[in-house]
C-alpha cells in the first residue's frame, strides 16, 4: 500500500538535506525522505514472505530514478539483494536473473564510511 510513496520525487533533490532552513516545506521533505527510508527498511525485512515478489521488481527498479538520498538508494539496492536471495529454482525461479545484478547495485550505490555524503569510488 505504501510503495507508491517511493515514487514521490522531491522537487529540490538532495538540497533539502543540506539546508539549515527550518521552513515547513523543508520539514515536510525531510519527513517524506524518512518515510521512504522506513518503507524500504520494512520491505527489505518482508521480502522473504511476499507471495509473488517478481511483481514488485519493475516498480522498484524505477525507484532508482526517483530516490536521490544516498541512504535510500543503498536501502533499495539491499532490497534487490533480498529479492535475489529468493531467486532459486525452489523458491521463485523468475528472480534468478537478479543474483548477478544485485551485488552490482550495492557496489554502484556504495557510500564512503569515512566521509559524509561522499560516494565510495574505490568500490564503484
């Protein structure tokens, strides 16, 4: 039910994360970014019980276009890792193609552990 919220594209991109302005619109964007993070965290945890997870793959792959916050993009990549774990012949054979792709998604969205808001170019 909450997956369409992931498609909300904030008009300011990542600028809202760096601004110190406490206006209502900035606070709303921060709440929406936090809601996206919460939805992705929940989805990552329940992927193993979804009846037909192959139905959400297309929607989730389009979310990479809409999610700008690095932590949300990494969470989305981790959802794909969980989906790839289900891609076995015994579980959901339709997801087998995700097994080589999911680790690449995590690597492409890796963030530096040493510097704030900086990509990890060595892993990329």
